[in-house]
C-alpha cells in the first residue's frame, strides 16, 4: 500500500467500525424491552434492597457475584412466592447448620422489602438470559428448565451425561412414564422441592409412599380436604396445595402451603392426569 491507500484504509475502516458500533448500540436498546420485563417502582426498590443487604456477597445473579450460595437468577422459577417469603423472613427454619454446613443469616427485612425483593428476583428470572450462566450453582433439587438434570446429576455429568440444555426424550404413550417426565420438567420442576426417596424432605416433603399415606389419611379425622380416593387426593394436592396441609413448619405458614398454586394454570389437564398416574405408583 502506498501512503494514499493507507490513509484511505484508515478512514474507511474507522467509518465501518463506527457504523457497526452504532447499529449494535441501537439494536441493544431495541432488544432491552423485548428481552426483559417492565421495571416497576417495586422492582427498582427490590434491587436497592438487594444491594443494601449485600446479597451479592454470597449469591450470584447471571453468574456474577460470590459463589458461596446458590445462583438466584431463576429462583422464582424454582420456588414459589409463599416459600420465598417465608425463607427470606427466617432462613434458619429451613436449613440447619449441622446438616447443611452453611447457613444464610436472617436479614431482618420488612414484609414490604421482602415483597420488593421477590418482585426484583422475578424480574431477573424473566430476563431472557439465553442460557447464561451455563452451569449455575442451583438450590437443592432444582433443575435447569428444559433439562432433566438435577443438581446432583449435573455435578456427576462429566463426559457421559447429556449437556445442559439437552432435551430429555419421553418414551411412548405410557401415562406413568409421561407423568414422571412432567414431574421433572414442569415449571417450577416438582423435583426442585420433592424427592421420591424415603425420608428425604427438601423444600417439600418426600413423596415416597405417597399412595399408602394418602389411603390412611383419607379415612381419618386429620384430613381437611375434599378428596375421596388416592387419585383425587393427589390431584387436589397439585391443583389446590392449601386444601390439606402436610404438617411441618417448613411446609406452610398461616394455612398457606409453600407449594406454588400455579400448576392448575401451567399444566394441561392431560399433564395433570399423567402426574396423578405417576404419583399413584409411589406406594
Ligand atoms: C452470608 C451469606 C448469605 C447472604 C448475605 C445471603 N444469603 Fe441467601 N443463602 C445463603 C446460603 C448459604 C443459602 C443456601 C442454603 C443451602 O442450600 O445450603 C442461601 C439461600 C437463599 C435462597 C434460596 C432458598 C431455597 O431453599 O430455595 C434465597 C431465595 C436467598 N438465599 C435469598 C437471599 C437474599 C434475597 C439475600 C439478601 C437480602 C441473601 N440471600 C443474602 C447465604 C447467604
Ligand atoms: C416450591 C416447592 C414445591 C414445588 C415446586 C412443588 N411442591 Fe409439592 N409440596 C410442597 C410443599 C411445601 C408441600 C407440603 C405442604 C402441602 O401439603 O401443600 C407439598 C405437598 C405436595 C403433595 C402432598 C404430599 C403429601 O404427603 O401429602 C403432593 C402430592 C405434591 N406436593 C406434588 C407436587 C407435584 C406433582 C409438583 C410439581 C407439579 C410439586 N408438588 C411441586 C412444595 C412444592
């Protein structure tokens, strides 16, 4: 290149880079309202509460922060509002230092600030983060939506496991198999709170022996709901979690179950039928 060509090259490459920069900046601003929800005053307040209390010293959002405690980017998709309220009010009711080794200190927040925090976390959860971070530290039992992998499976995935993001394949038309699939893939995933191993209570009670337990319960005086048999009991538990409460301070407060009451809307009637078929097999 001679001197003139060099100058031309410098000028045109600068122009091209500037145009690309402006177009991308413009596009970013155009995408923000598409990829994120509305920022209400409550969401803004929640963000301030988040900062004032240094939640980021232990937690991450979008993978940014400290790695002591779980990533909370999608927490409102793993736990319902009732549970989160009760948890943030007093985390020590849910975990014990002996068994879980680490604890979250109580934050002494007003109910109003807790509501704002949850609104903020829900706004975060609905940002289209395009799968980032790819391997967050999840709360106990949670799965990355769209995969069937739980926390335990992820840490053992190694080279033989399916990569995060791989869709599990449900086999055939067997309602029990399909129900087991719904159990893992509903939003929030049932496995985020329920184990089917005996005695393993997570955010929700273990569902091992569910049918046998329901049979006994239905005949007795302690039952508060309106189900008449095991299948209708399971259906009621999913559609109206507060109709009958499993005893235990970790599971409900003031007559309201910590299980989300949104499945009646989230799931199709067939999916509910499949769940009932699957859970009825847990004797
Ligand atoms: C000193 C560290 C620390 C701070 C500060 C902290 N947390 Fe936590 N948090 C934890 C730990 C540890 C856990 C997980 C307990 C476990 O699963 O072992 C947790 C769990 C949670 C969970 C999930 C509970 C569940 O079971 O699903 C939420 C929600 C949460 N924290 C919100 C917050 C918010 C909001 C703040 C700020 C107001 C905050 N945390 C500040 C340590 C902390
Ligand atoms: C955020 C945690 C959470 C999620 C997610 C969740 N549950 Fe629950 N579940 C609970 C809690 C807490 C209870 C106990 C309180 C009550 O009786 O509602 C419960 C109770 C139940 C019971 C009654 C158990 C018994 O022994 O009587 C069934 C059945 C059940 N859940 C099924 C499901 C299914 C199916 C899903 C997914 C579609 C699901 N749960 C998702 C927390 C959760």
